[in-house]
């Protein structure tokens, strides 16, 4: 058999740590172990019925063919209306694209702009995919470490220091995965000033979690404070997290028409278009009854409070209280250097995550996967019963460390 020789880009990128963690959990479950899986980055709710019905209607009325590369007009219109109500910015039809998940839109945006020599600033902790997507397109991810004391947010000084003549993008994600941190209006204004002073730099604003917000006021978007930067900003979003639609693979991007056109060109030669059925469902998600959002966010907030309280009570663990999304990032610095009952020293967050999997039967993801150590991430998109059980098992396992 001929040997498979991958292109260099395949060797450059990592397998997604969340995919690897899910695989580990599957293996242990197959061995008969009962594992509480807190690794999964998706809502535990079912897709709302009105959205499912819209998809079924689409199937039954023949909306089952290729659509325009950039999506059906009704969906682009719904996206434009949502954007205008959030930021006051009117996007023209050729400034909006729809793809197979926000992930694909981000991937194609980077494919359209990144090549060897191009630098992309990625504040850490980051969503695991950003650096690898940059590497996949021969670019250089420039990781900027953000401090817990700054709520893990990128400061204007750190941003200014990281910019070089080769910088093409900075990626901002708020509420962020894995921290749930959110920028204030003032923080965004200060970042906008740095971007304004560097017209060669664009900002990829990943707002996939913007509906999952625990504050009283809506989350401020960069373009609300700096609408004049709209040509330098690509906003990406989708229905995966907000409307419990991760499997439908539907996301979108709003930006300048040149970039959107380039993304469309690449999409036309790769997937052709996103699923017609998912697009019909997404129109309903964006324009139909929104009571699911209120209810699900209320539930996430309760679980955020529960998991923060329970894990915060474990000596050696310090959760960073998230303002949005459904993840809890937990500082575990005090446990590094401790010994397990079997005599192994916990030398890193990776070691702790393995220990928690073995000893507490709870699956979490190590902070190093997100570029920040020593921390671990749990997803609290799980039932209260599971969260309580997981916290009790973690507490008992941590107590056995000496
Ligand atoms: N951005 C962030 C920060 C995410 O966490 C995710 C999903 N894990 C995505 C984008 C991609 O979402 P989608 O399902 O729309 O591709």
C-alpha cells in the first residue's frame, strides 16, 4: 500500500483538544466507567420546536437544493436586521455571508487573508481553533498572554506592543471561550483607538456567545463604540450556541464587501453553500419566538452560580466568575506540586485533568489547551444534578492529594 504523505500544514496543526478529550471519554465509557463529561462545548438543551418545524417545512416544500453561495436572501436579511438592532450598523447584502458554522466562516476568512509571513494576534486564553487555523494557512499566530487580574482581557498596551507591520488580524472573542470574560465599553474604546492608529490591522470579532450573557445590560460590541472601523472589522456569529443548534452547522459573517466576496469565492469552491434546511431553520431562529433565549440563559446563570460556588469551596481551586458563555475556567495553581495517593506529583494542569478523570471520573480540559496554565475548563451546560455530583467527586479527589 502506498504511504500517505500529508501536506506540511497537516503536521503543523494539532488535533482539536476538545475532540481528543471527547475520544478519551468515549474510550473510558466503553470500558464500563461512568464518566461525568464536562468537556462538551455545546448547549444541553434540544433545539426549540419552532425551529425544528421550520426545518421540516423546508424539507416538505422542496427547499432541499443548493442555495446561493452566500445563503438565502431571507437569512441574510434576518442577519442584517439583527446586526442593525444590536449595533445600529446597516450591512448591505454583499457584506454578509453564511457558512457551515461560525467556525467555517472564520476558517475561510483566514484562508482569504493569511499566507506565509502574515501575523495574527491571538489573545490567550483562546478558543483552541484560532492558532491552528492560522497555522493551517501558513501564517504565524502571535499569542498575547492576558492576565487573570485583567479578567483575561486583551489590554490596549499589550495589543499595541504585539502589532508589527506584518500583523493582519487581531482576534477578539467575547464572551470568551474558555473564560466567559466580556469587554466593557471603555475597554473596547481603548482597543478601537489602537486599531484606528493601525489601519493595516483588522479585527475578527467572534460573538458566538453574545446571547449567553449574565449581565443586566446587553454585551457591548466593538462596532457600537467604533462604527467608523466597520471596514476593518469582521463580525462572526451563528445560531449554534444561542439556539442550541450546534449540529445544524450554521454561522455567518459581516464585514467589508471585499473580504466577504473573497470568502464567498472560497466557499463556492469548497462547500458550495451551507445546508438549505439549516438556513430555513436559522431564519426561524433569528426572527421567530425568542423565549428560548430568556429561559436558557436563566438556566445557565443558575448553573454558573452553582458550579462557581461548589468548585470555589474546594480548597486549592479558584474559579474565575464568567460573565457569559457556559464555561468555568478554574485556577488550580495551588494544586500544582501536590502528590496523588499513588505517589505521582501533579506537575501541570494536564496532570490534574488526568487525575480528575481517573480519580473523580470527571472529564475537564486542561488550561494549556487554551494557552493558559495552570487552569482547567468545565462546561456548565449540564444538569444541576451532574454539576453537583461532579463537584462532589472533584472535591473528594482533591482532598486525597497531599
Ligand atoms: N467561536 C468560539 C469561541 C467557539 O467556542 C465555537 C464553538 N466551539 C465557535 C466559534 C464555532 O461555532 P459554530 O458551531 O458556529 O461553528
